[in-house]
């Protein structure tokens, strides 16, 4: 099907509901209880959020247009927090390693300063 706005080829698919969050997914022969990787979320996945999806219907040509927003699942939020945590932990470890190295260099300098220059 050709897009009525940009005239590019549109992908065929269907609107399904996984855990009460409607999604668009490409048409496929297999049916699964879990959403495939190719699905596009159409509403907020929060259990207590509204499940209404903004859309427009042309009753003459029978075309439904639905804008797709970016929704972040709880799992995605957890992955983002974990990524942020690991980045902070890595930075902290690098900083601690630099501090340890500076301390070792300072100890070596102090040891050289205290050493008698005439001692062999």
C-alpha cells in the first residue's frame, strides 16, 4: 500500500494487544504469546495508564492514521538505570586506580627524598 502523504510503500501489519498495551506488528504467519522484536508500541505499557491511542479515521477512504510515540517499558527503564550504574561504577574504579597510582608515585618520591644521597 502507498502512503497517502509521502507516497512511499507502507508495511503490512496488524494491531495486537500484549499485556493490555496495544502494539503494531508486521504481518507474519506465526502467532506468539510474547511480542516479537519487530513490534511498535502504540500506548504506554504502565498498568494504570490510559490505553487510548490517538488516531484519525477517514470514513470515506477507510484509512486509520495513528502517530507512533516513543514509550519506554519498565524493562527498558531498568536497563537504562543499570547502564548508568555501571558507567558510574567504571568511572569510580578508574578514579580510584588513578588515586592509588598517584599515592604510589608519591611514596616512591618520598622514599627517594629520604634516602641518603651518599648511600650506595
